[in-house]
C-alpha cells in the first residue's frame, strides 16, 4: 500500500503539487486547483485528528459493512465516485 511516509512517494506528490497552476487542466471532477488542494488538506486534517466531523446516522448503521468494501483494498478509486 502506498503512503506518504515513503520518502520517494512524498517527494513525487510534492513535485506534482508544485506543477499545479491556476489554469491547469482538470483531470477529473469540477474543482479548481485551489478547491482541490483545500479538499485534500481537509482530508489530511481529519486523518491527523485535527478535525472530527460528526457521523451521520446512516454511517453509524451501515458504515462498518460498506467501508471495507470501498477502502479495504489497494485498488484506485473509480472516477466520479462519491467522496
């Protein structure tokens, strides 16, 4: 599994972020560069425990069943998958 603690991968991600510009063409989705970076930063803040959103009722009911099927393998996420 890839993770950002791997120095080579972390450097590759940093280089990709450095190449982004305001007018960079979207690869998928509808977010601007600034929105995409903010979206990724919020995800990292959640992973680090800096922010803790409340879980919805449906997440409490079926989350433990769905989560392993969605994120339990090393496959890439499909395009247009809900976040």
